[in-house]
């Protein structure tokens, strides 16, 4: 575990951690509605709208923006919002559209039904890109709702820095285990041509070059291998307990049509949903290798 000794995220740096923790928790939002910010024109944010959203991201690593563009399928909306916050390097991930912005909707075609995001089934807690490490880490995301489901489709959201605090307050040794470079392995994905994505092993918590905390995690039970020792098992169980708890830091919200989530890849899940004739759930997901600028 190669961490700067002066980092507040170093498990042995108690003094710096406590200063950072206290500042982080001071005036932290209490409700999902506290994350909302309105964008009158999402293609041209005012300085005040930009500042309000950035202030939320600095505090919570996320903001939920509301716009009057309900039902508008223009991908320029999430792309413009991303660029306004310094997000440029899109991840051209598997099954993304040609422009690297993924249409998240029920899709029965090709390989889509094999992947839960393209079904109406619930998705467990995760960060996006949990099968990536190194420079290909997913650091930020815009999840833009064109139309949400009439029934279901809510998201739970948890700032990954808050997850770190809750675990460290319980036991700093849990953090040490979750920072181990071999704690979490996602097996290779194979297709008819062989290995489409190689096996990936890495930590749950790590720091980027700027010293910011990054998290990769999935609550999936299949196609994942956790390091099998007592410390690792205890740490993973602690994280699962945090996510399954009724913590006031877990926000639950259903994105209205035309709204979206702007975030530094926070933990999130998705409830199952039901499409109805003439009203199909459609969200656009833009994943970035960048972190939101200024956050």
C-alpha cells in the first residue's frame, strides 16, 4: 500500500484524517432534496448554476440537476454538462453507443440482455467501471434521465468518502484491507473470439495522482473473487453492513424526466422498474476518466 504518509486517507495519519473528517461532515446534506440544483438551460449554465452544482460536488461528490428538458433525447445535454465541469475523456466502454454515451434502456437485442443495466431488474450497490484500474479508472459520471419509469427505477446514492469514514470509524484495519492491491478480482470476460476483457485485480480504495480518494466496488456475488483471508473477509463484511444499513448518509431519489446525476463516481444502486406502453425508461450514461474539475 503506497500512500503518502501526510494523506488524511493513510490509516496511520489520525490527526490529518480527523481534520478532514470533521470538515467533510460539517453541514453535510441531510436529504436527497438537498442535492438538487436547477439548470434553466442545461446547454448553457449560468455562473450561479455552475457554482451551486460545484459546491454540492465539493461537499458530497455529487449533485442532482433538474432541467425543463423532460423527454428530450438530445445527447448534447449530458455532453454539454460534462464539458462545463471539465469532463472530456469519455470511456468507450463495451455496449456503449458509437459516441461513447451509453443508452441505458431495456434492450432485447444482441448481447444486451446478458447485462443487467439493459434489463428492468434491480442493480446492486456498485461504482461504475469497477472492472478497471490504473489510468482507465472511471472517476466521474453523468447519468441523464430522458424518461424514467412510471413505476420503480429509484436510485440509492452514497458518497464514497462517507463510506470510507464509516468504515474507518469502525476499524482502521478495515481500510488497510480494502486498500490492498489484491483484495478484489473481476474475472476475464470472454466472447466467441476469446478474451474480450482480461482479468482485473486491484484495491477497493485507492488514491489518484492528485491524492483524491477513488473507490471501485460491486456487490455482485457471481464473477467476482475477494481475497480469502480473515482481514479481507471482515473488511468486505463491514462495507456490506454500511451499504445495507439505514444510514442517514444514504440518499434515495428517483430522477425526474430531464434531470440527471453529476458525480465523482459515487456508490449507487437501482431499483427494478416496469416499462409501460408508450413510456419506456431511457437514461444516458457518460463515463469519464476525468474527475470533476475543481472538486
